[in-house]
C-alpha cells in the first residue's frame, strides 16, 4: 500500500483499529481527535470527547499532572513517560505515554499529538518478579537473599552514623515432630502463622525474614540489645499462646527458641554468628527450649537479659 495515497479517513480507520490510544489536542489542550480505543477508555463516543479537556475525564490530581505535562509539550518539548490513572470502572492502569508538539506551517506549536500504550500487565509482571526476588514464597516474609542485601545496608549505616542495630534468629522447637505428627501441609501452615505473628509483633521499619526451613530472622534498626530482647520475648510469648489446629481438628501449641545479638564496632562480621550462637545454646543446653538468650557484648558471653545485672545500664 502506498502510504502517500492514503486519505484522512483511511488513516483514521487504521488508527481506530489499533489497541494503542491515539489523540490530538489543540493549543488549548482540548481534544480534536481520539481513536476508538480512547472512546472505549473514557466510555463516551468520540463526538462527546472532541472539544473537551482532561478536566472532564480525570480526577483533580490526575488532571493537574496532565495539564503540567501538556504545558511542557505546548512549549515545544516532547515527553515520554509512564503515567498512572484510574478508569471509569475504578481500575488503576499504567500507560507509556508519548506526547510531541504539532507545528503549523510557520513553525508555531499548534497542538499535541499523543500516543499511549497500556502497560499495566507488564508492570504487574515486573512487580511480581520483584516480589518473588525478595520474598519467601511460602510465608510472604523477606527471603534470605534479601536478608544478606539488607544486612550490608544496615551495617554500612551503622558504621556511617553509629546507630544501633540488633539481630534475632529463631526457630520452631521440635518442628520435625510437627511434620511427623500432623503432616507437611500443617507444617507449612505453622510456618505461615509464625511469620504472621512475627510481623504483627514488630514495627513497620523492622524486617522479618525466613532464613530457611523452620528458621526465621529479624533485623531491627535503631534497636538496642535490651529492646531487641524484649521484642524477641514478645514474639516468643505470642507464639506460645497461639492455638493451632490440625487438619483433623486437633488443637495444639508450639514453642520457639531465639538468639539475639547487637551490632558493635568490634563485631560487624559476627552479628549473625553471635545470634546463631545464642540460639544454639538454647537448643543444646536449655531443657524444654522455649527461651530467648542474647550474646551480650558488655559481658562477653551468652546470657538472659532479664537476669543480667547490667540491665539498667543498657539502652
């Protein structure tokens, strides 16, 4: 087909069949042409859109942003960016927008040519990939890979700003017995609920991770060792008091053991190992487990904060 011989009506017919959104505005940012895709988006026939401006189709905030964008184009700039808007059904969409000036024969900007492509599905897939990259699939808390990344950031912040940082490791006592007694699906159910109880016991700025298997971790910025111990105890008690139900309707409870450490100038490479050591001490030496121990840098050994003579001096 010779494009030079296409009539205006034929060009419009081609544009109307495309899924992309084509529109033209005049120098006052009023629509002078929209294709069928735009008509479907606004829920109005083209003749009811032409002559109107964005104030008729978008809320106040969206309209303000669009006006600012159109003003730049009418000043001679071309724009390519992602815009977010809500359609007539209340659904949010993301669009890749291209807006470029239309010039008259004298070189003056006479209007705006616009092209928009709905990339909502691509954005959703990107967000899903990003979620899967840093989240544990079973429990929804952050995964070990993200823990390693966040540890580097928080340790760097500690070195730069000398702000406190504490770390907690925990695991479910006798988790193998739970799987053997009730099945792996109930084991998964237990892990999901442990993660939920952890998240409900910490602040928004804290981080919950699944370390692996039945092991979890907490990264607590701006938190002293004593404060971290209290957070760990709060989680331990909330989980001990939580009632679980097997697939046969049998009720049961579980316990967890926890180890806590605090970042200091002398242990930037030992934070995780010290918390893990405290946890392992609970598992090896404490009958019944179900306890929180800390690695106390001031005392240089593993202890219980609530029995520590230095507790009043820790902040």
